[in-house]
C-alpha cells in the first residue's frame, strides 16, 4: 500500500489530502500520479469509485502555472454533475496552492457568467464537450497555453454521442505544442483505442483489476414495476419487508431529492445524502441513520463512499447503476459480519430489463425475479397486520385511564361494538397503493405524449441523432426517456419530446450550437408523423392499390394501363374483325 507521503507531490498537496482524511493512495492513484508528473501520456482503466479524480487532479494542480491568463489544463467530463463534482474535488486538493483557479463550464448555466470567469483568467477548465465547443467557437476559451488535456469517463462520453465533439476538441490543440493527453475510462472499447492511437503519444497503460464479482451472503432479487409506478412499488416493498436499516441508491442527486420528498410525503421517514450537501449536514444525517432515528437513507453512489454501517439489512437499487462495479459496492453494504442480507433492484421497461441481464452476466449471480403483490394481497396483509397489533395492545397496553374512558362511553349509552368500530375507523386506513399495469395506449413513436420539435439543422450540416440527443441532455438536464423519435432531413430534423418537457427544450435549445451550427427550434406545424410500422403498412397498401388499378381480376393489364396493355387490346380488336 502506497501512502501519499511516499508520492512525489508537494507539501501543500499532502496537507490538503491529510485534511480530507486520506492516508493511503489507491492503486490507480499510486501508478498514475508519478507518470503524469513525468509528462507522459496515460491511458488509465479503473472502475468508478477508485479515486480517478485524484489520480489526474493532483498532478494537474502541481503542473499549473499560477496567475496565467489562459488555462494550462482542460478536463472534459460527460455530465454537468460530474463537472461540478470534479471541480469541487480539485478545489479541495488545491486549497494550499496559491493562484490555482478552477472554472467549471457546462450547459444549462448562463454562458455570460462563464465568459466573465474565463476572461479573469484561470489555470484549469473543467467542462462538458458541448459547452467547451460552444466557448471555443465563440473564442472565449483559448487553448494556446494548454499543456494537459484530460478525458474523464471517456467511454461514457462516447455512449452519450460526444465522439465528434471530443475528436474536434483534441484536433484543435496547437499542433506544435508539447502537451499531454490523459484518458481515464472504466472500459476500453474500440472507439477509445482509436482515439488513443490518433491523439496520444506512446501512452503508459495503467489497468486496475476490478473487485470481486459475487456477494455470497446476500440474497439478490428484482421486481418489475409498470412505467411510472416505481415509487409506488418501492412503498409497497418497504411496507412488506419493514427493514430496520435500509439504503436506497439512485443515480442522480435530483432523483435522491425527489424520492426522499415522495416517501416522506406518504409518511415513510427517509433521509437523503448527496454531494451538494454540506459536510455538517451529511454528518448529522449519518448519525441519525446509524442510530436508527431514520431507518432509510437514500443516496448517490459518490455520496455513499466511506459509509461504513454493518447492520444494513436491505439495499434497494431504485436505479440500475451506470457502472457495474457500483452494483457490487451497493450490494456489499448488506450481509456483513456473517449476517444474511437482501438486495432488491427495481426495474421498469425493456431497457431496464436488458440492464438487469447485464448485471446478472457481470456478477455471475442468479438474481431472481419476484412478482409484486396484487392490490388484494396488499389489503389483506395490511388488515392482518392491524389485527395483530391490536391483539398485542390488548395484552400489553391497557391502562386504567383507557378503561375509565371506555366505561364513560358505555355509560353514555354507546354500544361496545360501536366504540370498537369507531376506534378502528380512526386508526386503520387500508390504503391501496396503485401498482397495477395501466391499459396501454397505442402511440406513434414513444411511450409518452410527445410534441414534435423542428431543429434547423440536418444531414447537410453533418449532424447525427446522437449529436442532437447529447446537446439536449446537456443543455436541458433531461432524462433521455423524454426524447423520442428523431428524423433527420437534409436541412432540418424532427425530434419528439415529452409534452411536459417541450417548454424546457424550446427555451434552453433556442440559439444553442450543435456541431458549430446555431440552432433555431420551433414546434413542427406539419401533420403528425405516423408510427413507423403503420406508415410502412399504409405505403404498402397504396402501392398495392396502384398495381391493382393497372390489372384486371385475372391479372391481365387493364385497357390503357401501359403500352403493352394497349397493344394487347388492339390485337384483340383486329382478331375480332377478321372473324366477322
């Protein structure tokens, strides 16, 4: 195990790292930091949660020239959430390094404010590909002094459709500059290796083996909930399992907050934990969770790092993790110290069904599907539970005062059965939680009410559907599920957007840039597009009708249908005349 004191970093970095509570470097940090400090290109492969930010962030800070007007380092991340997270971590590492300024740039934030910060000068820029391209096109971001360019979560950026943007940014680096290209990724698909061959110079490959892939002491099951009913299904399962301590994992901070609000609204006490919360609040939340004051903690994977609680009896994956190693870390929080644990994953829709299959293949574990209870089963279970509580109360909780009240009520002429019925009505509410599959409504392209928007770019501008999706996700902070069918035309594109998100897209995407082209977005006034299969079927029927109009019932061409048909008709008339 390598300590940070053994690494070739400055005393200021060591002091900051010590304050953050780190003593030993992870494998990826111990191997990457010296190589990057030596000026070598690095291709790193390590799963999320292994300390990659420090692996590239510490040597980046060490190599910054304080007080420089233009940035010395450019860090590219796939999402705004990761941009803010990386920038926050880098500021912690740079706490005692004077003159190191870090500016995050990403979509969805006013660009004027970012331009002001860039004009003031900074050493490190952390940004998403789309917003970096926007600043480069505006010439508000200059690369002339950049000697390090880092791609964080490179495979995720490629999956999100940022391949062209990344290649263009790398190509815009000054040709004669001696700069390092650092690339970190959880996987090395072919596209990553192509970028490596094109833009890196004899990179040092650093590959860290993943952790264990099976959790023997944990029972793993999954439930499938109808679309839009995941929260209701979770409420049912929490009521059914009634855990003493439960951790629920979501992929985003926004989902953590929304789920926490939803559960608390229905009387299920839950705490939330994510990276935007101050340390003081996080410490208070963890104390309440450990002490059982609140038995349910909802967290992101990043915020859950460092949580060490042995008695968690239920882990719930409200979202399937984006990185398979996260699944291992999540599930491993239960079933500790020789105890049995339970891990539940909630899925909804075909995409998540495929996702759970990927988890099964990766972990080499049999994750068993269980069916959610029906409304009748839920009502019976609630009723039986209430009866059991009343029986227990009859044996333990009867006091002299309660008997006096009962006698006073009967003295007023109220029948005993009426008193009992009134008390039950006051205390027993058999709520029906809706988790039934809704009747499916046929829709032309998506699983939601969609409005078609017309974007003023198309194939002629070199745009692909992935470019449009990536731009919308970055600028509008939407879930990819809100984007439906995309039709590319020569000079415009038609994009289906969930009806309740249309205003967000219209406002945020108006005059944004995609592939260097400014975009005008408007609601498409053309007739509504038809479902692909339906459209094909109708086109086929039209063609058949046209063919039918040119042939008779016996298959011979009709009169005047074509030149051959016309000659055929003439020959018939001539033969009739000869017979006469």
